[in-house]
C-alpha cells in the first residue's frame, strides 16, 4: 500500500491541530505526544498555534494549577511538557534509562574532576546528598536552587570540567544533582521564578506536585505505548524516525514495534510504518497556514524532513540541528518569522505561495504581534533566518 505525500501532509495538519484547532492545551499536547520545552517560550507559542484564543494564563493553569501537564526530561535527554499519563510513559520508557547513564557520569566526575579535591565514595556521596535535598524539598513544599543550597551546603561542591581546555569551567554541582533527581522521577520543575519566559524554576517533590507521583508503568509496556502514540501522531514514517525521536537503541525500538505490530507502507519508494487500524485516508483539510516557534514538536518530530522542509534547511536550523521559528502552508515549511525589537513579528517567505496564502500568513504575523504585546521573545537557539529577521 502506498501513502502519498499529500496524505502525509493532511495528517500532519489535522492531527497536530494546525489545520483543525484543539479545544484545550492538553489536547494540543496530546496531538503531538508532547510539547518541546527546552526553550520555555516554545510551550506557550506552540499552544498559541494550536488552540484558538489561548492565553498565557490558560497554559499556566494546565502546568501549575490543575497540573494536567507535567514538565520533564524525556526523549533524547530533551525537556518536554506532556499530559500526566504520557509523562508516566516518558519516565518509564525513556527517562529511566537516561537516569542510569547520567548518574554514572556524575559519579565519575565527582571522583575525577572534583574541585579543589575529588569526592571520596562518589556513589555514596551522591545518594546521601540527593536524599538530603529531597528531604529539604518535602519540608519546604517547593524551593529554588538557591534555597536548596542553603539547606544542603554540599551542593556547593565544585567540578572542574574540561581542565586545560580553552573552554574549561569550574561550577557548583547544584544543577547536576537537581537534574539527576528530576530524571530519576523524584522531583519536578514547578513555576518559573520570573515570567513565563524564565528558565529558572521552583522545584517540588514529584509525589507532592502530583499526589501519588506518576503512575508506574513497566518499561517495555511504556515503550510500546509511546511508539503507538508517536505513530498515531507522526505516522506513517520510517523506523529510523521513531528511533531518533525516542533516543532508543535498535533493540528497544524493535521490541516496542513488535508489541505494536504496525503495517509497512510505501512512502514514495521508501518503507514506512503506520498503525494497522490507521490505513484509511484522512480527509484533506481546508487550506491552512501556521507560525510555529523554535523547537516546535511538529518539525522536530521526524529526522527525515525533506518531505515538509524542502530546500530550506540551511536558513532554518542552527549548527546543532535545532529548528528556528517557521512559517507553514498546507503541511510544508515555506518561510521563517522573528520578533523585532519594537515587537512586530516579521515574516520572510522562502518560496512563492500565492497572494492568498501570503496574505493569510501576514494576518497570522499580525495576530501573533498582538498576542505577544509588550513581551519580547528571543529563541534560545538562533538560526540564520531568525537572526536576520529580528534585526
């Protein structure tokens, strides 16, 4: 069976809530499995692109009041925001493996690049400090990193990284310990210290933030369900795309797919996978346009991107593979956008889309300008097109 490029783009538009808006922030997140959250602004801007008339307060309500969305480290050691049930799958199916590797690395660093001296018994030291920090968090309810350093002075332990290199640095172990506790599923990022653009968070015990914590899921079951949800959102797609998105090993990917039992289809001469109950075509939506933020989950959902990106990669990605703000038309990238210092959202089309589609994109840029108001958004990772447009 062959699934056409037109059908893949139709599925993208409908299921990612770009052609058909979601009713809630939670629905928008589920449509792409999880929202990228490495850059805090991307969560809010991704919701703006997918939920009609959504405001910052509505996203914050889901994150910090109702707590129907959870911010956690997951696939490819990347920050995501997901519904609670999905977050449980991410924790069991991805984060737990990352936690093992990162703990070993931190213990190695504590024992070899400690400053001014190395830590004796790094595993014991790390376990004791982590337990102390977690206890302090339970006592406070929530706390900043600075609060926790005051409670547990051993967080001031320093590491001398890349000693002898031009980029050598000496820093406290605070963020590494908090990272470890978070990826272990013991603590969680709460509200930021400043605005919704801030990268400094209050921390809270996970079992206090979510009564009972995240539901436990066997790792193999979690990986199978994550594969199923990814295929529903991003399929049909090659196996390599799933393995890249999850960060799994070849064996883990094979095991997850065996449990899901997808069907192989032809993607213009390339084999791809689709869920067995998802072979019927999705009706092509009405023409649509969208402005997506840097690191949006849609363009970052596949590793093979030519079918929606075309020849525009050099202008839209930084050197590390992070995508900047993009303009979309009917399931493909057609340009870039950026916010200028005075506040206006500027648009640059990289191909001819016709007068009607160009007018629709300009209207979206005006709508985003109004929505941002006095807020100024600068992506964490700058790309050539965004840098040029923003000046």
